């Protein structure tokens, strides 16, 4: 295990022109004031007609002030990127304001409509934000996937640049399992540009953390190949530890429970002299040492942790090893420098107006002019100006995505699956549009072969930052060739779906970060899409555009049973902002929807897509693809818009609308109904989300292609409707409101059983018999 060496006594590295510690301390104190004042104004000054607490985190910001001041004003470079812990967003805005990157008018708008966001947001904040944070743990791991995405872009286009990826992490974020799923991925140990700084303030939202376990956390990072740096004590404490009684004082503080240490922070000097020595064998020596200190020095010494000591932080940043990831454990006090420091309930507490006035006097601010910058010509103002010049970035011009075809020209026959159509379409793309295909990058969590990406992987290779030997290249029985090289276009991660979608989000943001758009496609088993949905959704919120493919899906993978079924995923496209969902029934539909989804990526007005595919073999002639070119194009446009009429009868008395794997049952039911004298139209739904948008647009709520509703459900044919989906029936239930017709919704609402396809469909009531019964109930 790598030892975590104290750094507070090592010499710091002062970048050229970064100013003395005294000047940096002035900046640090102004950042403390501004971050506190931003929250104070939102809650105590700005009118609040509703009376609801606006919120904000003065204490959580205060613990990060020294770390962020040292990083920005001494060590950060223009090519670096920083993910800031969610509750420290006021500190980020304060720093950006001092650097001239945020107009003063925004400082009064924290959590106001159209103002500064509650947490850092790339897409919604008016000042520079490198990573959106807010969902605990995701902001930290985003730097990992950002580093991989940067390397991929650099390998494939030469425009990824360089720079470190910093993550400023709250210690409570390390409780999130997604953090450790990411840290343990084998690819991460190679990312030397990765630097995490853990704000170790010993507190969570409700309490003092009873067991800090910092040693265990440091050991876990070290075991994963990270450099571990420990910034525990500042210069004052380290000097005291060197005096007689100092060794006993160090042992006493090191062994002290978190809650006891936090309680001491709330004590005046007299009570500290009584409590701090304790009752152990070293109590006398500690008391003797404390007797040498005046009250002010004693109170200051207890708070002199490494995360608030500029020299200790300097030394830590200077000691970073760029050959492996680095984590810096910076011990801090939550609320440092505020009247609430160290209090166990200070997480979202707010300073009073009187306390803000006292803070202003202590840090040299003017409460009547809270947003005043440093006087022109002052050393602090010059430091801010030099830092702003050093960190100035030029926004890269975005390269256009090469033109994509809308139709690859195939008309599949025989029996095929939509899952297999994915891999075949990607291979066809490499032949028909090689420039566009070069922008495609696929990602999977160890399921590339079982999701039919084998041919694609063999064609384009596996991405690796360095070329590796394929030891099975000469094995004649090897079907999947694993050629790892910097020019590969497939990235394989371990079995952790949250890692995959985290990487997807960052691969999908390269168009805005480096001006190089990629077309990322992630493939995973559909039952696990919901596990990955929250981080994928957050990636979309942060501006990442990607395609997520869930396959195989539904209870259609009958032998797998209830453990691997997906029920709620078909409605994702209705409910997920920034995403279009497709569930194609036939191979040509899968091709068309994939191409349409790719065309929406890598552009300012783009969006993500979710494709739900199936392993069910389907007779492709059932698709009845028109032979006439114009009619084929009309069908394609309908498929991309949300659906098409697969069977239309002049004397139809009922309509069956089905999606995906259910089309076979729908058509079989329509044949049986017609034989019995009940004629049915059959509508193939490809995107419930787009149809829902069209319906909302018809009512004046949002934008959508309303024409598709008239083609699927003509006003002159308001027949009763049966909807059927391999998923929850509510997915298509809204279709009955298009023409306000009687309706029966068939779908999956309970955990399944293993069995044959016929048995499982019958069990859930989505077989042809159930469709026939529902249609007869509506028409008789």
C-alpha cells in the first residue's frame, strides 16, 4: 500500500507571478466573503414572496475556499478542467467573478429563475463551468470519463489537447458505489492526468461522521494504483508537534473521535485547555505545551488543518505524479472561518445579518458594497488579472459531422433480429459513409459479442491508449479478434453500467469541449438500463449527446425469466428530456432509426437517443417495405417520425397498435380477427416519445411533427384501439386520446417466469389470443 506522506513541511511550488502567501490569503478571504454573500443575498436580501427557504451552503463552501483559491490562483492551467463539488458552487462563482468571467449582476441571482444554478451547470450557468455536478458522485467520476474522452479525441483527430482533470470531491461522495465502480476499472490506473482532491471535513448533512476511516479510503485508492497524498495538518500545528509535548498532542488528535474533535472546535480557549489534554498518559505533557500558547494561538492551532494551509496545499499540488492518478486527502473544517464552523448541523445553516457584518469586518469587506473587487493596482487585483490571463481559453470551432446517409438501401428478407441489424448497419456505414463512420465510437460493459457487435469490433478494432499484443491473432478458432490500438473505435469497460453511461456522456460532449464531434453508441442489456438511467440522464443534462442501446429487451427473452426482464424502459422516451426513444419492429426500421439518431448527435441543437432492440427472430417480409423509391422514402420518414400503418383496411372496425417484438403477435391477431369477420388496421409504433410530443404539439404544448398522428390515426377512421407492448401498458395508453376512442392496453405489469415465448406471452396477456379477445371486447 502506498504511504500517504504528510506534505505540510515540504516546500511549495509558487508559479511565476502567483504572488506571496499574504496576497493569496487576501484573495482567499475575499472568496470566502463573496461565496457567503452570494448565499446570504439569495436568502436574506432578495425579495421572497413565497417565503420558502432559497437555500445554499455557506459551510460547505467555506471548507473548499483555501483549496480552490490555491488551485485557481497558483496551479491551474488553461488546458486543465475542474469538477467542483455541488455544494461549493458559490465558491466557483466567486472565483469566476474575481477573474472577470462573471458579471456582477449575476451575484444576486443564486437559485433565481434564469440566474446562477443551485449546483455547477455547464449548460445553464452564465460563467465557465467545466463539469455539471449535483448528483452525488457523478461529478467526480465525470473527470475519469472526460480524461478517456480527451485521449480518444487526441488519438483519432489530434485535437484533444492536454491538461489535468481535477475533481473536488466532498468526503461524503465517497459513500457512493458509482465512485468505486469507476475507480476500479482497469483503464483508470493509466490516467495520470486525473487528480481528485477530497474535502475531508468529517461531516455529512445531518451529523458528524462517526468513523472517518481515512486510512481505509487511502488504502483503497492505493490498491487501485493511485498516488495518495495526505494533507492533514498545517504549518502551525506541525511546528507545535516539534516542541516538547508535541508528539503527545499529535497522538491525541490522531486518535480522537471525529465528534470529539468537532466539539473542541466549538470551545473557547479556557475550555480547550481543560478538554484537549484528555486523561491519557500524555495529558500532562500536552497541558504543558498548551500553557505556552496564548488564547488566540491555541484557538487558531486547532483549526490549522492542511486543507486550509496554503503552503501545505502548494506542496500537495506540486507533488502530483503525472504517471498515475492522484488523490489528495485534504483535512478541513466545515464552515471554516464562519461563526458556524464545526457545528454538526451547519450543512445548510445561514449566517445572520449581524454575523455577516462581523465577517465583513474580519476579512476586509464592506457589507454596504458586498461585490466590490480589489482596488486597481493592489497586489491582489494584479494577482487576479495575471490569473485571468493565464487561464484564458479560446473556444474551439466545432467541426461539422460528416454527412450521414438516411437509408443504406437494404431490404432484409428471411428471418432476422433488430439486435443483429445494429451490427450490420454499423458495418454498412463503414462502406457507404467512411468519414461519418470514423466518428462512431461504441462502448459496452463486456457484452460486445452477445449484443452482436462482434463484426464491428473485428472491423474497427478496440481502442487503447497504446497498442497491445493480440495473443490469439493466430488462433484459427478465435471468432472475435481483440486488436487493441490507439485507432480502435470500440471501448470495452468492466461490467458496470454506470461507468458506460458516464463515458457515453463525455464522449458525447467532445463537440463542445474540443470542437470534435463524436457519434457515441453504448450497448448494454436492456434490463440494466434503469440502473444506468440516472447518470445517463445527468450526462444529457450536462450536454452529452449519445445513443444508448438496450438489448435484448422485455419478457421476449423468455428463458431468462423475471430476473432479466425490463418493464418500464419502453416509456423512457416519453419521460426523459433531451432523448428520443425508438423500439423498431423490423431490421430496416432499426437501420433507419439508428441513422436518424446518429444525425442528431454532435451539434448544438442535437439530442440523445435510446434504442430498445430485441433478439426475437422475425420474418422480415412482414415489414412489407414498399418497392417504389418514393413510397419507401415515405415509409422511412414515418418510421423516423414515430410509426406507420403496416396494414390498412377500408372496412376496419378496430385498430391494433403494437411496438417492437409485439408486431408478430399483432399481425397474427389481425389475420385471425379478419377470418372471424372483424377487420383490423395494424399500426407499427416506432417511437412513443415522438408520438407523445406530436400530441402535445397538437394541443399547443411544445413542438412536434403533428402530421404523423393524422397518418397513423386518420380523423375519418376513429376506430376502437388495442395497444400492445412488451413492457408496461401505460407506454402506449395515451394513443387512445388522439381520436378519443375506446381502448384496451395490453402489456407487462408483473415479474415474469422462464419458459417458451408462447408460454411467457400468454402469462402476461400479450399473446395473439389476448389481442383477439381485447379487440372483440371493443367491437362487440
